[in-house]
């Protein structure tokens, strides 16, 4: 069974912007009530998540109100915006810039006395908003038949709802060229919609069945289903993976999965993972290997092993004896902190990684014991290595534990004690510092290494950890934003994060080569420059190829740390 995930699946620019705006507003301004005017987007899971975050829905404009109202990506009629302001609300306009462009066109021609013909569903919020700019001379149609029945206007402007079917709009344009060449026609179908529709047409032709994930009320999702069905292939529309009847797909040899513009990543990821495990006919050995992979990732044993191997590599670079004690300390520390953080985040993890959230809920007691036992064992080993190592690890453990807790009395935010978690970008940076400390500084302290080689190796280790963590944070950006986690991608965006990841890895390659030529590190240390180079190429590849599952990507990136340790052992 082949499973292909559409590159265009998931949030479009306008939806992402609106969701980001409302979540940022909710994460920063907690005192004032926060509303969306109507449902923010047509996706039941996102709407449920907003309710959980106490972002309420305003369906009618009251006489008087207080708080902030966010106008959704579809936009609203201008009178509604005025009425909201008049009632006393602060209005945050999250109308998609591409919808604003259509509003501007209609407004301009309506002022010149033109009639407006909107190709779109009159009940759809975007069309309702657009009609508000047409100065009572707007008409909506959804079929060629309706269009032909319209009176012949002296002057008319023709626009499409941004998520209209491109083929249908092409027919309308052709009709106008022949029968009403004086009409002003604008192609207002959003580029993102066009690409999504073109891709699903292609994927439906190339595969045996199509699964479209998205709200049943979502116009653009319904259109994707229709386009796929028009190719003659079975097209299944689901809101979440529990709605799939696998019998319908049993004869398919290849399945394409796509999603509407308002479907969040975590639902797409969950769908892909479950379809894969339910339909792929794997050899029992493959099934066993995948189970082992998932277990190692969920329990953080893979991350811990990576920290251990990286410590071994860092020690090797500085010429210390085969340092298994510090590798064990790093392993135990990382295992303990990562499990504890996952335990604290069970509730929010359901958005990023529903399967991991379920695993942690089910094995809560066992995982608490593992986290505490490994934390204690790490501290014990560090004590045996020296008092200074013990104190450093104790401080790092305290910082790790306090990450989610409100216990920093000197930073006060909105009358509450703030957490380290609240500092912008803190998650990515703290993990980098913590790993850098246990993998490089602790062994260096115990071996009284020279400052320059320690600095080089610290930047090398921290650079690798930064790239790994920031990459995982990019993958989890939607869920992290919902849960208010402060990661680098949330602070500076995905594009900038990728740029920084690449620069950091190039810096890592250069620093190792430079240190090698300056004779600061052991003989053959230059070989370790391959590790950031490989990670650079992997991240570049994973960024562009959505066919590889999230668990695979995570496993391979974690494995590069093990690769660093193995390489260090043989040079
Ligand atoms: S589909 Fe296009 S126009 Fe509509 S919200 Fe998304 S980006 Fe904006």
C-alpha cells in the first residue's frame, strides 16, 4: 500500500494568520474577554480547542460589549465592523489579505455604480462579507444555469469566492467573453486554492482512492472532495480519522491524503499515522521494528541515547579517556527531564502528538517512576564524579523541573508568577543549553580541560541540539501555539527558523574544521564535521518531502547523535 500526502494539505496562509492572531491574543492578554466573530474557521476540532482556551464565539453584535473581537479570515460586511466598534469592542481584523483584495475591487466598482456578480455560495461567510461591499447591487450564483438567468447588466464586475472551483470559474469567464464582453472579470480565486485543487486532481488520477480531511461545513474541503470524486475515484470526506471505514479502502493499492485549508497539521498527521498502521500490509518484522521505533521515541529513550552518544563524541573530540560515566549522566538527565516534561504536557500533547498523549496517560505511574529514578541516578553519578559536577547538574535539574511551574517571583506578568515557559523562545533555547551543559561542560569540568577546546566543543554540541530541537519545534508549531509553548519558530516564524537552523549547522561544520586546523582538537576530529553536514541535508530534505512520517523524521534526526558517538569511537 502506497500512501501519498498532498504537499498543499492543511492551513493556508489566511487561516494560519487568523489562528495565530487569535492564539497570540489569548496567550498574552488574559484579563480581557476574547471573542471571534462567528466561527473562526470551519473546523470542529479547532473550534473545540478555542473553547478550551476560553476564546468565545460571538454570533450577534450586542448593544454594548467589552473585550476584543477578532474578525475571521473570511472577513465581514463593513457595517458589522462598525457596529462591533460602536458596541465598545476592540476589533482585530484577521481578514485574509486575498479576501481584502476582493473587497477592495467590489467597493471600487460599486462606488462607480457597477453591479457585482459573485460566483459563490450566498450563505458562505466570505460571500456575506463581500456582499456588504456591493452597496445593495450584489448577486450571487453557484451554477452556470443561475448565471445565465441573471439580467444583462449595463455595467457589472464579476468576482469569485476565493475558494471557488477554478474549472467552473473558467467556464464563467468564457461565457462572459462571448455574451457580455463589457463585464469586468477578475480572477479572485486564491493561488493556494488553485494549487490545492490542481494537486488533488493529479493525485486522484494517479492513486486508487482519496481521503480528504476537513470540516463538513468547510466549502473548500467539500470542493476538494468533489474534484477528487469527479475523476471517478472513491473520495472519502472525514473530519477525523475515527470516521474512516477501512473496508471502503481495502482494495486500494495507493491512497492520496489531502486536507482543506482549515485543517490543522495535528489532524493530518494523526490521519496519516493511523491509515498507515491500519492499511499497510507489513511483514511481521517490519511491524515489530516500527513498534520498537515508536516505543523508543515516546519514552524518550532515543533522545536520551542521543545525549549519551553525543557526550561520548564531545569527550572524544577533546581527547578524554572513553568517558562512559558522563555519557550515562547525560543520558539519565535527558531521559528524566524529557519524560517529566511530557508528563506535564499530556493535556496539550493531544494537539501535537495524540498517540504520545495517550501513551503517557495510560502509563503515567510507570513513567513517573522512570523519570524520578533516572533523575536520581544521574545526580548520584554526578556526585561520584565531583562536587562541582553535582552542583551543575542539580541546577540544570532545577531549571528543567521549573520550566512548567509558576515559581519565579521576580518576573510578574498580569498579576501572576511567570514561568520560564513564558519567556519567548525559551523551550528551544533551554533545551539547547541543558544538553550543551551535560554533554560537553560536565565532562570538561571533571577533566579540567582547556577553555578554547571546551568552547569549540560546546558550540558544536549546542549547535546540533539547537538544530534538532528547532526542527522538531517547527513540526509541532501549530500545537505549540495552541498550548502557549514559547518556541523559536513561534517567536520568529517557520521560514526564519529554517534559515537559522541552516546557518547554525554550517557554523558547526566550520568551527570543527577551524579547530582541527588550529590543532585544538584530537587528530581526525574533522570527521565529526560530517555530522552537522548530514543533519543539514536531512532537515533540508525532510522540509520538502511530506511523504516521510513525522516519527521517521524524528527517529532519523535523533539517530544522527548516535552516529556522532559511533564515529567518535572509530576515529
Ligand atoms: S484560501 Fe486563500 S483567500 Fe481564503 S483564507 Fe486561505 S489564503 Fe486567504
